[in-house]
């Protein structure tokens, strides 16, 4: 079995696929709350993964962890120092469950690769997108790969859940993205505005606390879903400008995440964009499934994933 692990905001999702033929493969899904993982021992974590996925034979795991901004190539987990991070901390809530899972996999002896995030050090992105230090965390590479394996070469997608991240793919290569702390808000987290800057300067909040209180539900605004849809549509429109700059006018638009996967939300986005094509949706488990597909293809010799070099095997 090939396993993908999505280190998400609220939980850690696992996907297992068996076959090499995508038309006949079966996918198994397992989700572990970060709070649950935080109090589990390493052996118990590995056993729970194997039991839930129904296997004791794992050929390769593709792992994501936090920002993934300390490296830019897909490598064996043991070849990446400091869990693949420039430094600890950043945007998001630290619970400890993701770290427990990472350390459990690394210490288990199971073959595993680590997927980098998309950041200023990424080789494949449009140089102009390096203005910002970070574009997307590693699990978004899994989402992109899952969509790509469905046959799409040119597309943009927004992952809308606790926060919102949007990526742009041209000719099967990730060329940039808008990270959660820059553009559209999510349900709970979002960009820091003027008042939050004042709160930080006054010492009332840390920057991370401000980010974690900037979502449409955190601010308790009226019509939160409509507000969220407006900003997600704006962010998707911004990435359409990037597509046009690369000469791509025919492309697909996807939504994913706990909010993005909902039909009514996709319908709102379609109306706001006045998009003539179909706004497609993929499940919130697409990141984990895409990571499992990465594990399978790297195992069989793939040397590049969405423009990201592979140094493994």
C-alpha cells in the first residue's frame, strides 16, 4: 500500500491506495484529530494507521508537515533536517499532534518521503511570486497532484476551510499561490488588517493570535458564508491574472476543503465569477489521496512532481 498523510489545520488525514492502475485502485481514508494524536505513543499511532487502512505492508509514505519551508525537493524523511522547517512557529495553532505523527513515522523505520511547501525557495514558481516568503503548505501539493492525475494540466484551486489557500498550475507545474495569511480569509483564520496590527503593536495579541482570529466566523460578522465566498472569488480571480500572464486562457477551477467541497458554496463562487465553465469540487481528503498518489509514482520512479524535483531512491 502507498500512504499519503495530510497535516491539516484541524486533523491529520491518511489515505491508502493499493493498485498501480488508477482506474482499479481502492482508496481508504482515516482521520485522526490533532488533539488525539498529541496524547498517543508513537507505536500506537503507527498501529492505528495500519489498522485503519487495513494493511501491515506499506511500500512508501508521502508525508506533509507544517509549512515545509526549509527545503524545496521531495526527499526521504531522514534526509530532511529540522522536520523540513526554517524554524518552529508561524501561522496556525500548535497542538502537538502533527509533530507526534511525524516523529512516529520517522522513528518507525517505514519508508517515507517528505513533501516541501511552495515558498520563495521553490525552483518551479514564477519569480514574481517570490515576493512573499510562503505560498502554500505541502498538503496543497497533494491537492494539486490529485487534480493533475484526473487529467488536468492547467487549473487554479482554492482550499477553503479554517483558512483559504489558492494555487495556480500551468502545464502541470505549480507556478505560485496565495497563502492563508495574505489574501482571502477562511472560517477561522485570515489576513491581518489594520485593527489587528494595532492590537499586535499594543501587545494585546501576538501576530499568530491575530491571524487565528481573522476568519469570518472568528469575527462573528453578518452573512459569513457570503463574505467568505466573495473573498475566495476575488482570490481565484487574482490567480486568473497569473494564468493570463502565462498565456493560458483555457483552464479549470476547483474548490476543496471543508467549506469549498460543498455544492452550495461552489454555486456561489460560480455566480460571483460569472464563470462559463464548471466550478469543480474535490473532497477534503484530496490532499491525503494526492500524497498517496505521489508516494506511488515516486516509488515507481517519477523524478518530478508538479515541477518539484525528487531526490529519492
